[in-house]
């Protein structure tokens, strides 16, 4: 069996304790910037459309361009980090993202903004792909690693919640340009601090995995797959556009897998797929994030379109969920993972999330926040147990020479789960709402009926994640 990072053979020299935690701050700041950028843009889209003259279809590309570049390049960026050095890849990614943020903030035309968003996605992929790989090589002690991953997960929850509120504040107080300019001081500070505190690593060299054909296959396959999914709402699941491009994406990824089995220096050595915990954690992550990212969007739509909440009120209403996730991941998850094991903690967290979706599946048209929604936001604290446990399991059997690749794979399945979840649940909700409207049901009730379907499917996805965790994942020894 491949040695795990708990017993590294060729990891970088041990870093002083203070440097390790300083490095964690830098890694978390970079992830905060990435997640913040993903959520902050959605609030400012109406202002962007008015100012730059986007068509309704063109406006979606301010999000799609970022998602396609980010999700499509994660696996390649993770492997390149192992080959040329994860620190170098992290620095380059943050530099690209920061420069692209400046370009996006200064954009004066739709084409320029879409180009900048694509470059932002590429920079985010370069930096994000190696973050977990750096983290697990820095923190080899199981207890310290659990704490570090808990802090890292807390940052993600904070970015998701802050983004919607901050986007509204910046857009109203200044202009939409500042949702991108705010990345500049964070990006510059991150690069300068990373140069000082991140450990130097030479990487294995391009000769250890310079599979150009494999890189082209996996990058084009992932980009095409994500593009197909984000356009489902426009074309539908059974359209020739969706089926044809989806089949081509699957064919490209299948060709990539065959190539990796035969290549002399594969981009992704298939040995990493022999670990039940690595494969299982990625599969559970796809199912979980398909449910939870769609929940974040659909519950916001429910509060605004049915309950008539403002954008700011919606962000504040969802704040307890972010605080609960952050608090649990920061103060509770590490202790529980160390004492009971990640698999047991993951199962408890999934059960809590499934309970939240079950309660939402019967949400009324005239909901009371205190009795109908606040309990859901508190049950979402299960995410603070799920996210750190999945990150630990997903990186559990990585070797020091392929930690970047395993990190990139973990981030790639995260993006796939988010994109697929939104496409599937939004389509199902819209179809049910259309049926209700055609039957003469009032719009608020019709919308609520559609959202209930989405929440019911989300509960089923979480139940499938629970079952997969039971069957596939194995408890790790301390």
C-alpha cells in the first residue's frame, strides 16, 4: 500500500511551529479570497448588467467563465504543483488572480470583464489546487492536522457568508468595481507573506509527469463537462446540445484514464484511486455539495421571491448557518475527529444536514423565520463536521510527491458537485413551479412547491452520501 502523509518519506524539512501556523494563515487567506470572489459577484450582477450593457444570456458568463476555468484547471494545476513545486504554483496562482481582479475592476466592456473572470478562475485553480497539499505536508501530527483543517474549513464558511453581505454593501456604497478591487490588498499581502512563511519545495521535475496529451485530455474534458452542466438550465437535460457535449466530455475523460494507465510518466498516476478513503471521500463530497451548494442558492431565492426579503436581509438570515458551520469546524471538529475518527464524525454531520433538508421539504408559503428557518440554519452546523472530515479523508493516503495532485482532485470534485447540484435541483424546481402555474396556482405557492421538490432531492442526495460513507469509507487508525 502507498505510504500516507502520516509517515512521509520525502516531505520538506519540518518547519518551526510558529512558521507552520503562519503558513496556515496565508493558505486560509488565499482560500477566503477565492470563496469570497465566488459569492460576492452574484449580488452585484444587476448593477454590472446595467453599467456594461450585458444581455441576460451574456451576464451569466460573468459566473460561467470563472467556473469553467477554475474547475477545468484544478487537476492539472495540482499535478504541476507536485512537479514544479507547490509553493511556486501557489505564488503564481495568487499573482494571476490578483492581476485579473484589477483587470475585472477596471473593465469597461462585457468582453473584457468575461476575459478577466476567466483569468481569475485560472489563478484560483492554480492556488487552490495545492493548498491542501501544502497543508498536510506542514501538519503531519494527526491532532495538529485536524486543528489546521478545522481552521481552514472555518475560513471557507466565513467566505461564503461574508461574500453575499459584503457584495451588497460594496455595490450600494461604492460601485460594483470594488467587489474586484477589494481582492488587491488581500492578494498582494498573501503573496508577500507566502514568500516568507511557506516552505520551499523543488518538486519532482517535469520529467516525472510531463504528459502533454493527458493534460490536454483532462483539461478539455473537465472544461467541456462544466460548460455543459452550467448551460443545462438554458438547453434542458435531453437537448442535443447537452447530450452531445456531455458524451464528448465523458469520452475525453475516459481517454484520459486510458492514457494514464499506459503513459510512461502519467499526469495522474492511477495508484491514487486505489485508496477507498480517497475515492470514497471524493464521491461523498460530490453528493454532499450537490445538495448543499444548491441549498444555499435555492433557500436564498425562496426568501427573496416568496418571503420578499431584501438581498441584505437574506444574507443576514443565512448568517446563523455560516456562524454555526464556522464555530463547529473551528472549535469542535478537530477534537471529535481525533477522538472518534473522521468517518464517525462525517456520518453525524451528514445526518444533521439531511435533517435540515427534510424540514425544508415541507416549508410553508408563509414561513416564520424563528420556527421554520432558524432551526434549519442551526442544523446546517453539520457542515462544520462534514467539511473537515472529508478533507482529512480525501487527503489521507496521498504521498508527499503527489499531495498536490490529490488536493487538485479533491477541489475538482468539489466544483463538479457544486455545478451539478445547482443545475439538477434548479431544473427540477423550475419544472415543478411551471406545472403549478399552469394549473392556476398562485405564484408564491407555485414557487414554494418547486423549492420543496429541490429540498427533497437534496435530502435524498445526503442520504446517498451517508450510505456511501457507511459502505466505502474505512476508519483510519490514529
